[in-house]
C-alpha cells in the first residue's frame, strides 16, 4: 500500500506548485491510476514519492518512506518515463539499457545487481514475452519491447508494489493492452500498482481507482465505476444522408442529439439497437452506427489566491479544551468537496462539451466519492473526544476518506461550497488581537462554520481572483484538533479557498504563497494513522533546507518521537513538521452556519 500525504513541490519560488498538497492512497490488490493532462504533475508526484525530487509531504510504502526501505528494489518496482517525459515522443526514450547489449545479458546483469538468481531474469523475459528476442541487442528493440524489458527489470526483485509513469504512452494498442492485463493481474494477485496516465479511457480500462490531478492538485478520487459514470459518456455515432429526419425522430423518443461533423449525429440516451430499428422502420439509410465513449472534462482545480498551501499553516500543540463549540470529530464533509481538502473545483457541466441539445448529464464531480468507506480507526490519544461512528477499515486504507457524493443532476450551486456561509480567509478569519498569535491558516480553519452541505446555497461571491469557498467542513480542522489530529490540510484548504466576502486583508503576494521555506504539509492523517502520540510543536524557525532531519525538538509534554522508528522517519522526513492544530478558544461558528445537530457524521475529519 502506498500512502501519500501532502506532497507538494514548487520548482521555482513565485511559480505555481507543480504538485500541491497531494494526498491519496494506492491500495494493495488494486490498480490506482494517477490521471491528468500534460503538466498536471503526475511525474513530479512520483519523483517526490521516490525521493528523486525534493519537496514536501510524505509517501509511505507499506508504512515506510522509500528511503527507509531496506531493499527498495525488492519492495517497489519503478518504471519512470524517459528523458523528455512521457508521451509518444519519449517512447523511444524509455530505453531499457545500453543499445549494444543483448536483452538477456542486460537483464541478467541487473539481476546480479539486485541480488537475485539469473534464472529470475530468464523467467521475467518469458513473462514479458521477450524470451524469443533475448539475444537481440537493445538497439533493435521497439518502444514496446523496451518498455516490457524495463518492466521486467522493475520486477526483478519481486516487489509487491509497482510505480509506473505512463507505461503505455506511445505504445501500440497491442502493447498497451498487454501492459494493462499484466498490471491488472499484478493487482489482482495482491500487489499495489500506481500508474500514471493522461488518458481517461485508459484509466477507466486499467484502474480500480482513479485519482485525477489538475495543475498539481487532486480534483477527484473515485472508484472506477464512478469515474466512468462521471467522466465517460456513452453515445452512438450515426451517419447517413437523412440525419435531420432521424434526429427529429430520436428527439421525439427522448434522446439527446447533437451534430457530429457534416453528415453525422451523436446520440445519447438511446441505444444503438433502438436507433437502428427506428431508422429501419422509417426507411432512413444509415452509413454508420457505432457505439463510442466521449470523455467529459475533468474537474478543474482553482488556483489558490489567498493562501492555498498547507505550508502556510503552521501547526502547534493542540489544546483539547479549545475546540469551538459544536465542532465534533467526524463532522461530515459536504457533497462535492475535494478529497484531500485543499482545492476547490469549478464544477463543469457535461454540457460544456456537448451541445445544448444534450440533456443534463451528471457533472464531473470534484470528489464525488460515492463509496464512502469506513475510516481506519486512529490510535486514540489521551484526551481525545470519542468520535462516534468511527470504525476501523478493513485494510487500514486512508483512501477511505469518505466524501459525501453529490447526486447526479444536482445544481452546481448545491454541490458547490456555500460560500455565503463560510467565513472568509481574509481579515474575518484572521486571529484578532485577542486571539493567540496563531498562524493564520489555522485560525481561519478553526473559524469555519458547518459544512456547506447543510447550509443554504448562496451565490458565490464574485470579484477578481475570488474563489469559491471550499466545501470543506470548517469543523474539520477543529474536529481534527478535538480528536487529537492535526488538520493542516483542512486549515490550509479553508484558508486558501474561502473567498473574500467581507475580507479586508489582501491576499499575500503570489510569490509568498508557495514559499518553500516554511513547509508544513498535511499531517493530519499521520496522526490519524497511528502517530497521534507524536505531536510536537514546530520548533525551528521554519526554514527548510531539505536536510534538517530531526532538528526540531519535541515540545514540552510531547511524546518522545524517537521511540517509534516509523514515526521517527516521518518526523525527520525532510519537510514534514508534525504538530497539532491549536484552536483559539474564542473561535466560534458564525450564526449563519447550518445547525450542527443536522450534521451527518462521518468518521473522517479530512475527507474534504
Ligand atoms: N525539473 C523541472 N524544473 C522545473 N519545472 C518542472 C520540472 N519538472 C517538471 N516541471 C514542471 O512541473 C509541472 C508538472 O510537470 P510533470 O512532468 O510532473 O507533469 P506530468 O503530469 O507528468 O506531465 P506529462 O503528462 O506531460 O508527463 C509542469 O508545469 C512542468 O513544467
């Protein structure tokens, strides 16, 4: 299992992050696709996970960071894109080895390096259907053969986890299909597979779970069935000389019809057989009648303008008694919120792609996780408030963050964060003079009211650069604190995305938004996943040279983090500052919020 928490990468100060607060799990026994268009940050995310790139966040492979794996090649098989990135252009760039070396020798040499017998290399040549060309030099290999040989190399140590960057990009359909079936089998046999792709159709075909990235942000985390429903629309392509007549008939039958090229129409809502029969009964000649799948646009991440980065939120030792009234652990996440809790999305209508003739299709949802699963039980902390409804997950998967699913056809405003009921990330939510000298992000989060799901939907504020408020439960951070978990991600998200209704404080300059020198990533689930006893305040000056492992001293009263090896890893990981959110005692929910008693309870505090 791979657990990703708060991965963040800013290549250059003042530029938007390539990856921002990315949090998700790739479970064992399943294929997880990291989907996104070009430059979405997929490769960067993988490089961060593998320690090939410096950044913020934590990636755990079966509970350990990559750099702590004793024999990484025996635990994680890696296939990264070649120079120049993924895609057809680089397909040839994913060269398995020296062009003058024969495939078998190449793999045997790698087997020796990994410390596995030669026969393992030969087995893998068989498995990857390269045995027949094992004596060929690599310069004669096609891109598909190179890719399969690279996969064989990744499998030498018989790892339980595979991390593959666009393994099928540029490959022939036959090679791609071979990869798909291999990876599916690997997952079905209990392995963990994390694979990136740009193609929604490939994700739908290959994966059990699809994580969608947009500009470095997670915008959806969906089981594949839901992904198919929201991102792929079946339709029927029809061509012939009498399409106008057929279109009238189809519309009369309740179908949605749009023009598709000169002599064609695309029909949704009625099957191919029915269309054919209708045409036949009415004497309409057809030249083409074919099923196809149309990709719907992905949810879009809204760039943060106020803060937007977990790194802006500093975490402090919590005060259990400072939880605002009415905030309880396990407050629900409103429908339509973004898993990961960091980025609001702009709901896009399916009609953005299809013509107005098309009836409302389910919108792509930013997060719509309809399969809300039980949250793994967090190790209880002293002083924790009992969290009703929390239960252990069968696999301890943190991807069980439940997010209330939006119902198909809901008005965008219903699913959208009810901005009117959320306090803003401006002055309104900044700690006042009477408040403790808390970090702004934390304070903002604390003062967030109830989830928008229960609140009356109000129009989002307008104005340049104003974002829709994130439908993150205001109580998430508070609940996290109440339950002994830190929800910096939540805090950051709320800070980042709450628009400026009544805000008087200007957003910090863009260059300050992604200041890598003050990184504190989402740490809530590190606590939730059993590290809650390790809270300590961020000691240091916030500087991060990427090498200051373990410099910060535990706060008074904090458990000695050195007692726990894994925790030690986390605590000393380059950029992670663990702590617990401190809530100002005066923080209260605004009266405009929905009554807390109506809040459905979910076991997760950061399913946002
Ligand atoms: N070494 C680098 N230096 C500066 N910026 C980089 C670097 N590598 C990636 N980026 C930027 O980070 C962003 C994400 O790039 P990344 O390669 O991770 O995207 P991707 O989703 O993998 O794209 P693709 O599908 O094209 O491979 C892009 O804007 C890219 O320009």
